[in-house]
């Protein structure tokens, strides 16, 4: 870490190519944002893109939102370093969509308006439920934002040969500034089109690298896996469970906890949930999830080739660039290797293309996350809790833009010390918090007549606080050389993934709050919510009460 520079992945003469591609992508996305800003006239335009996107368009945008830097950089890096255990991320992220499709997508679109809190507040007391839902939305989004920011620092650090954490921090600040511009200027319409463009670029780039990896091994998966296992230094254990989490009981429970969080987390992610409000009806919401499942499924299958290809073709041992970055630069370095290696024109071109696509991925996802947080703050907290009188749409949108700046600043500040963590792992923590805090409240609200305001707030706060506290006192934050805080050890919770404890607690708190609280209004409005959720009648938004 003493030197500011590491051996460049590209020759100095080729660095201009990389910077040019970065610049081109930023310019295109800024143009889309400016174009969209001219069409933002109402709150529905800013929050939900005017509900004008088709199922296919929204499916692409959801894919763009979901296939984040954690997927493209983090998962492939985890597979490259840990083999079988790393691939669990791909399986979990994909299977999770079945929960979203079967239980959430259509019902949420019919019973809400702009945010997750709209659906909960339909039959509950407005202020306590909206405050709880907005708090949870902002916390989950910030966890997710950390991963994207860390990915940006690792990616640009690789391309420009920067090893100094201070200079990587400058990159994180730059990405944060761009995301604030996208959200404050473009709103949901601009963010959605950026995500659609990014999804197409990401899938195309991944297809190219997958094809080249398979071509290298004559389309023989057995040869690819065998070579990856041999080169990894772990032998056959590379293709078996236990390399990342260990084979002891604690490791097995941690592994199970991760899987539980991944499978249940998607249906509680706020930035995914608000995408269901950008389509005109519930049928389009269902179709958008079907498109997303198809696109995401193909993509996650290709992460196998990226991860095992990196293990087979790159040095992933201790001290290597892949290991030092916790796997976050495995995909770009694999692209460089397939193009002819460091210093070659082909390598420089492929590396620059893949890195530019990854950068576009980060920009699109951070914009979506920031928009979600800002929308929840402005629509739920400001418009329905803080403001004593109903504010004008203009005032509400102004607050949303200020909130985007504040949330962006907090995310930047937290991302800088988190640079040592694998970004897929950081996203898994966001999934755990979402599954603990949001999913129990959403499911209880849709399917349990007796559920009430106390149950909703207990469920959200109980799941949220338990998940965050367990993360703070886990090896993620202290107690290990790879922890966020080195030189300290207050990790009394042994698991890195809190889901196996915090998710059941979220449901338990919801049950306790419901039975201890009294709220007859929520029961009386349950039938109205059910009709709205299952038929779409009156689905333009919840009535005020």
C-alpha cells in the first residue's frame, strides 16, 4: 500500500481508450437524464416515470437494477476465489425472483402508489407506518449503495493503476456526485432509461466474455471446472462446499443464513419494489417480472463461466490482484487475459469495454437506489409525516432532490472505509436487512386480516434493528484482518450473515405487535385492500383516511 501505483492493466498509451469509453458512457447517460428531465412535470413522472413503461421495458430496467456491480464483479470474484461456495450467490439471487413473482409483484402494484409505505399505510395509521417504512428503505438502500461505491473504487483503481485508498476514495466521491445528478435531474424516467441501456450493455459484454472462455476450453465444461480447480490451489475442494464458510457447524449455519437472506431478500428490496409502480397495470407488473427472470437467469448462468474462467486463467493466489481486491476485479482482468493479456491491444480493448460496462452498471444502480431513498423520504416522511399541511407537488419534489444529495453524501462517507470487503457480500447484508424488516410487514399486510399498525411498526423496526445490530457485532465489522475496523474485536455474534436470526425475529415481532396492539381500522380496511390487491380495482393509489 506504500506505492501509489500498481502495474497497469493497460499500457499508458491504451489508458486513453479506457478513459474515452468511460467518458462516452457518462456522456450518454447524462444526455438521457437531461432528456428525461424535460418530461418530468408531476410527482408521478418523477417517482414512477409517468407509469408509461411496458412490461418488457420494465423487465429490462429491473434486470439493470438487479444485475449490479455485486453480480458482475462480486459474484464472479467470489466464484474465482471460493468456487462452489461463491456460486451460491448466483443461485440465491435467481431463486429469489420466484418469491417476488408469486407473492409480491402484482399485489404490490395494485395496492400502492409510489413507495412501499403506500401499500402498508392503506389500512394502517399513516404516520407511524410511513416513518418506519421510510427508515427501513433508507437503511437498506445505503447498505446496497455501499457495495456499488466499493465496486467503483476497485474498478477505476485497477484501470488507472491506483492503489492508494485515498485516490480510490476520490473515485467513490465522483460516482456519488454523478448519481446525485442522475436522480435530482432525471427522476424515475431518466433512471429507468439509464438502467435499460446498461442492462443491454451488460448482457452483451457478459455474452462475449462467456463465449471466449468456453472457446478457450473447446466448449467443454468439465475441462473448465477441472482446470479451475487445479489452478486454484485447492484441488477438488474448490468444487465442493466449505471453502468460504468452512465445514464446521458455525460455517454451515452461516452458509444457510446467507441462502435464506438471498432467497427472501429480493421481495423486500425497496428499489426493486418501486419498479412495479412504473407500469400501467398489474399485468404489466407480472410480465416485467417474467422478463426479468429470463434475463437475470441467463446472466447468472454466465457468471459460472466468468468465475471459473477467472480461476482457470488468472493468478488468484495470495498477493495476486484478484485476491487483494477480494475478487472484485476478476471479471475485468479475465477480459484482459482473453484479449491477449496485459500490454496487448486486444487485451486493452476488452478490458476497457468490460470495465466501461461495469462502470455503467454501477452508475445505473446507484441512481436507482438513491432515487428510492429520496422518494421515500420526500413522499413518506416529509409529505405525510413532517408537513402539517399537505405540501404541493413542487415542494415535495424539491425535498426529494435535497434528500438525494444528503443520502448520496452519507453513502460516500460509509463506502470509503468499506473498501476491503467483497461487494457481493455487502449486497448480501442488504438482502438480510430487507428480508428482516420489509418482507414480514408486506406479507402480513397482504395476507393477515388481524395485522395492525403496531404489528407493522414492530415488524419493521424489530427486523431492522436486529439485523443491523447483529451485523455491527459480527466479524464483518471487527475481529478479523478483513473486517471494516481492524485492530478491534467486539464481534460477539459469530455469523457474518445475520438472516437466520433476524428474519424470524422480524416475523415474530410482527406477531407480537399485532396481538399487543389494538387497531380496529386495519381489520375493517383489510377487505378493501384485498379487493384492490387481487383485482386491481382502484389501483391508482390508496385512499387517504
